[in-house]
């Protein structure tokens, strides 16, 4: 697969995931939907890391750090949402 085609597929997936987060956010503010939005956000961060930043060929430590940073942020936001209830 050519690089431009791969980036186009990544872009389309990011657009679909962005629409997914908006749709999930509009349906209501339940705990389960909040978790779903955060999981979609982590998926977008993984796609950006591996797709657009092209870190899929980088050392595992760098990939792990980039994706784990998104997971840490999702956990902090999730804990903040739980503490507000």
C-alpha cells in the first residue's frame, strides 16, 4: 500500500472516530458513554501515533510512551468525571 493511500485511510478513520465521539456525546451523559468517548479518544491517539507520526517503525519504548500518555490522560479525565458525581 502506498504512503498516500495509507494516510488517506488514517484520515478517514480519524474523521469517523471524531463523528463517533460527537454522536456518543450527544446521546447523553451516562457513565458508560463517558467511558466510550474516552476509549474512542485513546483509539484516535493510537491512530495518530502509528499512522500520522509513523511511529509503528520506531522503537517500542517510544510507541509505548506515546500511547500510554493518551491512556494516562483518559484515566485522569475519567477520574475527574467520577469525582464530580
